[in-house]
C-alpha cells in the first residue's frame, strides 16, 4: 500500500510541474482538477474521509467550475481554439 502512496505522490509532483509549464489555460485547469482528485485519494488513504470529500468537492468541483466560467467570461477558451487552427 505504501508503494501506491509513493506513486500517487509522484503523480502530484508531475501535475504540479506540468501545470507550471503549461501555456494553455484550459490544460492547466484540467491538470489542476487531476491534482485535486489525486490529493483526495491520498486523503482517503490517510484515513481522513472528511478532508477527501472537501478536496474533491471544492478542489475538483467548485474551483474548476469557477475557472471554466472565468475563461469563458474573458473569452480565453474561444481565442485558444482559434489559435490552434
């Protein structure tokens, strides 16, 4: 079980580094969502289900929805799609 925790910690480090190097805002939000979900799994493994539920709801849920709404409001999602073409 400890090997699984180390693998998850490795994924956390990869997510943290990749979100800092990502130039695409949409990809950064998706990486942040995966970071929050991995962190909630780690909280479950540490036998703290209340923090796991909070991390999943706030980190991956509410915050990501707010980020998506902000990107849509500033028209960043549409501009990134047009830049790709």
